[in-house]
C-alpha cells in the first residue's frame, strides 16, 4: 500500500530534512557559546597581561633594591677609606669615586620612585580587572548553563528524529532505499523524492513527465525517476477523492498532519469513525 505512493519514502525525506535542521540547530550553539564567553575571555586576557606586567615590575623593583643596597655598602666603605687617606692624590681619587657612587645611588632612587608609582597603578588595574572578570564570569555561568541545557534538548530531539528515521527506513524496500540514499548524496541536501504535479510534471524540476511514466507512477508498481533531475517520482496524495467528501478531507489532513497521531491521540477523527479510518489507511 505505502509503496504505491512512496509514502514511506516521502516520510523519510521529511524526517531527513528535519534531521538536517536539528543538526544545524546544534551547530548554531557554538557561536552562541563564544558570544556569551567573549566578554569574560577578553577580561581574562587583559588580566593576564596586567598581572605579567606587574610581576616584571616587581622583579625590576627587587633588582633596583639590591643595586641600591650594593651602592650603600660601597659608600660606607669609601667613607671609611676617606678617613684613612695618606695624601691628596688618594683623597681626590676616593672623593671622585664617592661622587660617582652617590650619583648612581640618586639615579637608583629616582628610578625606584618612578617604578613604585607604576607598580601602584598597575596593581590597581589588576584589582579592577580581577573584580570585573569575577563579575563577568558570574554572568557567564547561568547563561552558559542555559545554553548547555538548550543544546542538550536539541540533541535529544535529534536522537528522537534519528530513532523515527530508523523505524521509517526499516519499512522501505532496500533497493529503493539505496536509490534514495544515492540521490540525496553524502551531504543529504538534495531532494530525492518528489510528487508528480497535477499537470503531470516533476514536482522538483517541473520538467514534463512522459504520459506512460505518469501512469506507471500513479499505478505505483515500479519506481520511476524523473528523466531530467533524477528524483524518485511519487503519485500525489489523493486530493480529488477527499474534496468529494468534507469529512474524509479532515481525516486525511489529520493523518498527514503529524506523527502525533501514532501516539494514540483520542481526538483524531479515525477514533470516531472506524470505517473512515480504514478507508483512509487504504488510500494512504
Ligand atoms: Zn525532475
């Protein structure tokens, strides 16, 4: 029955389109995660740089300190020596050296003073960045958790669809299945099944289908592909019959509507009128 209008193949194609969508939806989360994490990541990068700068300055501070210490030692020794000079020449030499060391010490002190000021400012910047980063991280976490949960749901949806696809594919003739897969291609982006239009054209490329093929398609025994674009051609769902009878149209519409009917929806018209349901099934 289902073979005749290739209903299962059409259903499979619908599922495959939804599966592609679901996969894309899951991929779409990647840039969203990046967007959420970006502000905190930028702050983290700035913080790292400032911390490194502070560390380097503190190292420089220590180097200056020991250099100052060394110069003070030297001054002390020169002072001692100046007390025990034996002649003017020696005195001149010692005082020249004293002058030089004193100047060096002054330079060191000036440098240390500037450095101390800079260390203070960079230290303040680090503290600022630390609190901004902590704040940004706190904001990131709930949003990221939200996104993670949403992505989990999208993954579950995909799993359900893949399960439905497996069941659907199991009901399809393996030879038809191979043709279907080959047409859709590895990316699965191409249409593989299309209905014949009312005026006998391919529903995919709208090329006219030869009359004999049209009859074979409507009969449904053999699988016919469009000569122009290669899609598997399926007979259209019977709208004419449904148009004759309003109620039947309703029941058709409901059974086409979604898969939720399979879950035993009591409101489905089939439940009210068993004969009509049988008719509808035979049509399908
Ligand atoms: Zn075509």
